[in-house]
């Protein structure tokens, strides 16, 4: 089961930015596109036809989880590939906190690369139950999931990619694709505001839509044992957060509110430090007096509006989009990193199974865009539900929590009765034990060696996975 929310991957628009209309604006073609086309022509004249034959030399622009996992999955299938991953930031730099996921993603990771999957699971926290708070009231949802610090995930995948022979380069900014004229394939993994995508003007058919509510992605030194939703009234309106453990010391905490509340509290004018202190006062009860963290790897957090990215096609010439460069889904759905990793697996599989590069890219494009259509529709529904939260907050909390949990579609009537039963402590323990049994069965089925939450074995494996040099991980 996957969580309702996970951390964003730098896919927002700064809060207060005017919202563009659906479908625009399209990026203005960059002059470097001319150079890119010239490089493609040179490739054709040299006999290296663009988009034909097998891709042997691959460049990934962007060094996030999707790019790194694509490199891992592709090298696992064909060790002879020459793959370079280029990241503009220094090693270990990431401007976020935690990433949430569920058993379905673990199944995919163990099937594709058991070594890195084991390290990811060992470095992850398990949360059991979801807690919904409104003021001093609390109700529960009977779910579980996993989360990992984004920095830990990047460290694990970078080490594994290097172990397999991938050339991972940091502190390198890409402004012009002409320098990659010798590459058979360029994979754009450079985020929602992808520079690579912009260099190709309208060829991908990019459509942007900006959400209404501002949000800010923070950390906290309170380690939440459950995935927690906290809703607090203020003189300016309701404000809420979603929090989940990222590590043994830190939780991710995403704060959201209506724009009227944001302005009414003065959050549109306060700097990060003062804004964070104000939020600590608003959420003092839910945080139990703990501190909110407004800086990640030295960078201050900022208020943003979620930007949904859609593209009519994910491939053009020998360039293919992956992860947020191809699509984004609202953070309340909890699928951003998961979907990027699934993109990576599918692209590696298509390149391996198709005889020609154009057929491989078309197969990837067709399969993943079809899979993304219902996910993005569900994410838009989830975003709209929270943008109209006032319509539901007057309900009894147990009914409000149920409405939130089924906001993406109708459920069987017995789900509501199960939800009511979950509020009884003894029945909640029974449901938690049932989930534990299911979790252990799924773990054993996929060959997982790290069972349980925060066990000594798991912590030791985490330390070993992060400390071991490339070439010495299990």
C-alpha cells in the first residue's frame, strides 16, 4: 500500500507567481536548438543516423533518482552500455527531505536490482497507521507505508550506479545539447522545469497547469511514528500539514493552506526563518513543541505552487523525457519518485527488448503515458479536494477523515464500517497486526532480508550500505 503523500521533487512554481492558463505558456525555442539540429545533421552525415540502431552511448541530464535508477537498470540488462549521468549540484546535495513509497515499488526494485533494493529498504522507515488531527481531536486510518530520506536514496543509487560502471558527474551544468553530438540517446531527467525539454521548443507538446494552494516543504526534528495529517484553525483560515518519518531523527513536514490564509498570516512577506517560527507556533500542539527545519543542505525552503506538467509525447529525435521532465503528479498522491523509478525501469526494458531505437522510444512513450493518464487524473482530483477543504471541515472528524481517504473515488460500503471500527483501539490493533502479516508475506515473497521497522539488523544494514565504497555493497 502506498502513502497518500510523499515529498515533492522540485516541481513547484514560486508562491505568488501568476498562474498560466491550461496548456501554456510553451517555452520559447532557445538559440541552442539550432546548434542541436546542426549536431544531429552531422551525426546523419557521418553515418550515425539519429534514432536508428541500438543506443550504446547514453547521456542522462539530471542526477535524481530516476536518472540514476535508469542507469542501474540499463547496465544490469547490458553491461556494455556507455552511460553518463550529469548533475549540476555537488554530490549529496538535495533540496528536499523524505520520499514515501509502498510495497508495490519495493516489488519492482527487488525484481530489477536486489542489491540496491535491499539498501533502500534498510535505510527506510516504516510507518504504521495514519493519524488525522483537527485541533485536539484525533482519528485513525489503517494503512502503512515506507519512507526514506531523499539524501540517503540518492547516495545509495549513486554508489550502485558507479559500481556498475556508470560515469556520474557532478557540478556540471548543461545549457546546450550540441556537446552531446556523439550520444545515441539523451535522457532528460532534469525536473519539471527541464532545460532539455525547453531546448526543443514545442516538439514535446508541453502543457502546464499551476495549482491554487501555496505549500512549503519542511523538515522537523519530531519523529512521527505515523503518517500524520494535522489541521489547525487560525484567524486567517485553516492551515494544515502532512508529516511522515524520513529517518531515525527527522520527519518530512509539508505545510499547505489556501492563498487567502497564506496572505492573511503574512506568510507571503515573511522570510523563511520568520515564517518557520510562525508555523511552529501554529502547530505547537501537533509538533509537541519540536522544531521545524527550514533549510535542507544549506538551501532555504520556499513557498511554491504545484505545477502539473503534461507532454503530448515523451520522445523527439534521440531525446526522451523521464520523471518530472515528462510528468508531475500532485504531492498529495504520493507518487512522484515512484513514477520516475517506474519510468526508468520501462525505458531500460524497452531499450533492451526492441531491436531499433525508434521502436524502443515509441514503446516506452506509449506504455508509460497510458499508465500515467489515470494517475494524473487521480492527482488532479486529490489536489482539487484540498483546494476546497472548507467544504468538508465542518463534518465530524471521523467522517472528514474518511472523505479524505476516499477523495479519489467511490469505495464499497463496508470500507466505511471498517473505518469506523478502526477508531476502536482493540480493533485498530487487530487491523495493524493484519497489515503486519501482509507486509511480512510480501517481504518474504520478494526475497527481502530486512523485516520489521527500525530493527537492529535494518539499522546496521543501512549504515553498511551508506558507508561501503562502490564495489563492496551486497
